[in-house]
């Protein structure tokens, strides 16, 4: 077990708020509480600076370049989060992979948000799984927030670096995509 994996597991057990960075992907800081970690993936319950639940994210452990915990700011966010009980837990098992998390999150939330950050850290693909094989995933991809349209996207599984769901943006987009009742 690496020094990072040990620290991640300790932070999960202590329910510490942490900051994770993945500099090689050019991705931003992820702040929250670790809810699962194994040798290949980590799940984090994201928190805002005000301690509010901000969705759930799963990333590859090997992509983490920095872990910060124990600062007064992070402890404060943790104390604020104790009063906010808005989250939904995604139960993971030790054998989980990033791809199996995609499937679990689709089942729980009815959509997924996929990061393909090796190509561009700003690309997030939001949609519903519509099939897969050993190499590719087919999505009914949601269009822009104001368009209300979907399209078909086939994406190589190897390009997926992150999966998230239940973020305020994703919930709002999903609401917009639902058929309206007369």
C-alpha cells in the first residue's frame, strides 16, 4: 500500500474533509469527504466551501497528485457539512472499477456525468447509458442546458477518467430533459 493510499483510507475512516488535485489532467481541486477507496478508485462526497453537498465523484486513484487534509478551512467545511444531510450514498465494493461505478451511478441517479480529462479537463459528458461492450459505451447524451435535446454518443471506455452525479448542474439539466406533464 502506498503512502497516498494509506492517507486516503485514514481520511475516509476519520470522515475528514480533504482536497484532491490531479495536476496531470489539468483538473481543478475536488473538496469533500472520501466515502470509498480501493487500489484503483476513490469516491468522494463533494462539498462546497459552505459545507453543502455538491454531488458524488469517482476518480482513478493513480490520477491524484496531491492530497491535503487537516487545514482549519477544511475542518470548518466539515463542521458546516454536519448540518447538511442532502446526499445519497453510492454503495461500492472492494472489487469496483471506474466502469462499474459508471453503471452503479446510472442505476442510482438515472444518468451519469463522464469526464474525459486526458483529452480536455473541461469536457464533461452528461447522459444516460444506452449500451456498452468491452471497449465502448453508448450514451443518450444531453444537449446544452437550454436546448432540451439529446443525441447519440459512442465513447471509448479507456477515455473515461471520472464519473460524477447528483451535482446541482446535473440535477437541473436532468429536470430540464424530463418530459413535461400537461
